[in-house]
């Protein structure tokens, strides 16, 4: 995965966090981490429907070594910029994912602190749960709930022949859940939190393909009062970062909306945000897609071939409209996440009701790729969507 700072792709093993005003205390003491809710409910995630009062536990390195059987290679389930991720089983029997920081410098340590702080304070069913952490000596490990289906990236790209590709309904379900996670960060956390690292690799999936956002090491407190943005060094992942943030370092909630648009586009197309194996002109997914957004007749070219045409056309059009709005160059034109949630929930409700589509899907998708079912969108729902139409 290409990460970047100031548009320069970095090595995978280079951590990519930058912290200034986001960090207040380390939370690295033994026992239960405790973070006081400030005045007026500040820093208390309101309205979350995830586990309540679930303070992260402190583990010894020995406990985590036992859980992973000595960090055996066979238990390795992934590796990212932060370090290696192992599957493990705690003494209690709970299966967990354990992320071990590689010792590549200060940035990873800072990312660790932000991650523990953020996930100790923010709780929602669409955010991954941090069970605990380890700060023995110079060891830094994070212990998460185990997400059996891995990341969205694993299911969208380079799908092996024997693996079932994600169907349309599941893609919309994942989009809705991810949007709800962002809505919680933007609208219910106080002060709001800018996630800053939204990408398919950071959307983890449970057995029912319910998505949970992970990796909060780059998250920042959003602007408060009359401020419209926070200024930061540009950090994030190449291909997902909003252009104005990349240019100016001015971070707003709308930066996350752009990244969300890129994820939506990946869900629709099955293409990676950046894919250097593609021919020039197709390597950057957003650049490739923009001209297609302008011509409805070409929308079919965007659809992931693995869907084999099993897509309700009208829902597809709405999904592309939402995506295009999220990807507006001008951040103020991008929708609020709460509007996106409403629009996507509407699409999901249509999906579940559409047994009738099954008869309408062409048996040979290449001959007649997508047909429209005019009964799909009710008048009322069309009206609701209109604020998000392009
Ligand atoms: N809680 C978890 N449950 C199950 N698998 C996980 C969990 N957390 C991470 N993984 C697996 O480990 C992989 C690596 O995750 P990690 O967050 O370290 O890196 P990344 O997000 O792919 O990249 P980067 O951190 O460099 O941006 C994921 O793709 C996923 O397959
Ligand atoms: Mg990740």
C-alpha cells in the first residue's frame, strides 16, 4: 500500500503519523486506561451503539506472547505500516488480533498513543474495539477484537477464482456501515474527529460483513468554534487524500468525505485507488472515473466485472451520484456524512426488497449489461435523494 507525506510515496514499513494538538497524555500506565470525560460531555462519544465503558486493558508482553504462541509465523494475519498483525487467543478464550509495532522510529510510538486514546474514548458498532495494549519496556502492542473476514481490500481486489466476490447488496451494506462509523466521528463525537486514513484496507469485516473502521493513529480532533479547519502536515494514503488537503495541509471533515468517495468508487468498480499495474490513464481511479461521471450512458463501464451485471441500475446511478458528490474538487460542495448515511440507507433498503431484480438481470451480462427497474425508487425516496443528485 502506498502511503504518502506531501505526495511522496513512502515505503510500506514507514509509519505515517504526524501529531501535534491531537495528543494530550499517553495512557500507557498499567491497569485500566482511564480517560476522563471532560466538561459538558466533551470527549464522550454520544449516541454510540457499541460496547459502553469498555476501557482498554493493559497486557504484559508475556501474556501476548502466550496468546500468539510466541508470535508464530502461522498466526501472522497481516502487515501494514505500523507492524505485523497476529491472531491470538487470550487466557479468557477470546480470539483477538494483536498488532506489534515495529521499532522504526518515533512516529509509530506517537501513532500508538493516538490509537489508544481515540479508541478508548470512541465506541460505536462500526468502529473496531480496542481490547487492550502492551507497553512493556520498548514493546508497543495493540489488542483488538478479531475481525474474521479481514479487510474490505481483501475482498475487492485480486479476488482469487475460488473466492466468492462481494455482491452488490453486501457492498452497499459495507458502505452504509462505514458511513455510520464516520458519522459517529464527525457528528456525535465532541469535539468531532477527523479520521484521516479512510481506505478499504482500514475497513474490517465481521462474519456477516458488518464493517468496522480501524487504525486511528492518524485521527485528529476536528476544528472547534469558528475555525473551519485544522492545519497539519499532510499525511494519509496516496490515492485517498483530498486534493485541497494535499495541497494546503488544511484538514476538514470534508477531507474524510473525499476519502469516503474513493472507497465508494472502489466498491462500485472493484478497482484500487491507485494501481500502477494498469495502463497510463487508468492508474489513478478518480482521474479515470471523472469523465465517466458526466455521462450516464457510460456508467456501466464503471461497474466491477465481478458483479456480472447483477446490479440494480437505478441504485447504481444513485450510488455513482453520491460518489461523484463526495469527490467534488471543491470541499464545500461535498455532502455531509449524515446526508450520505441517509442516501445509502435508502439504497440498502431498496436492495433488500428487490427479489424482482433477479428476473431482470440479463443472463449474458455482456450482451445487455444493465437494465433499469422503474419500480425501484418510490417518489418519496426519489425526493429524498434529490439533494444528493448531480
Ligand atoms: N482486528 C483485526 N482483525 C482481523 N484482521 C486484522 C485486524 N486488524 C488488522 N488485520 C489484518 O491485518 C492487515 C494489516 O493491517 P494494518 O492495519 O496493520 O495495515 P494496513 O491498514 O493494511 O496498512 P497501513 O497500516 O500501512 O495503512 C489487514 O489488512 C487485515 O487483514
Ligand atoms: Mg489498517
